[in-house]
C-alpha cells in the first residue's frame, strides 16, 4: 500500500511527459539498458463513469521498439464500488493514422467488482510492438468496457483530459525506437 501511495504522490507532482530515448546501436548493452529503464510517470485524471479516476500510469521504458515491449502500470482511485466486472481496454495505434492497431484488452488484476471506495488499484501489463511496426510513435488509448454488453464506460470529464470522443482516453504518445 505504501508503494501505491508513493506512486500516487509522484503522479500528482511530476509533469506528464514522455521523452524520446537517445538512439543507439542495437547491442546487448542497449537491450539490457531498456530492460532496466526507470519508469516514467504520466498524470491523467480521467473520471470513468461513477467507478474510478484514472490517476495516471507509468511506462518502462518510455519508448517502445518494434519486436519489444514496454511495461505499463495504470493507477486507478476508486470513487464508487460496482457489482460488474469491467475490463481494461488498451488500444495502441500508429500516430500517423495509418490504421495499424494493437489491442491489449484484459481483465484488471483485481476485478472491478472487488474494488472498494477510496482504494488505489494498480493494473500492470505489457504493450508489445510487432517487429514490422513502421510508425514513428504510437498513441495509447485506454478505458473500461463491459464484455457482456460491449459498452464502454463513459469518460465524465472529456473537457479536462484528452479523448477521441468515443470514451477512449488518450493516455500518451510513445516514441518508437529502433
């Protein structure tokens, strides 16, 4: 719990930015450096229905290389409990709009029906980028959806956070290295 509170504190005070890593030749040292990259925090604040606020996320590393992955930890603050088990959707799309897309949809580690008011919940997963990916950057959209109805949870404050107008929160644009 202390780790979650520290992360929330960091997300509250650090600016939301992703910085492109310096380029280097692909070598064993470069791969090892990517694996040990410090997580980069991103603040958000999207309010998802009556259920939770998406406080932010961390990415490690802060860029993604074709054929590799970045580790993501989403941080939610629960507003009101639910009896339904919503899933996290993650849509990774090329920044140029060429319609390359990866879905990393999944149930959160702790089912939403077990979330308690005021609790901070973390959801960790990886975003893998296929070896043939050609885009210079990827847009990472996230939100919650209910598989039984295929409905997305409404973003209640789209005037405060970046969305696409379809209840998808644009969390970050990650540079593609490699």
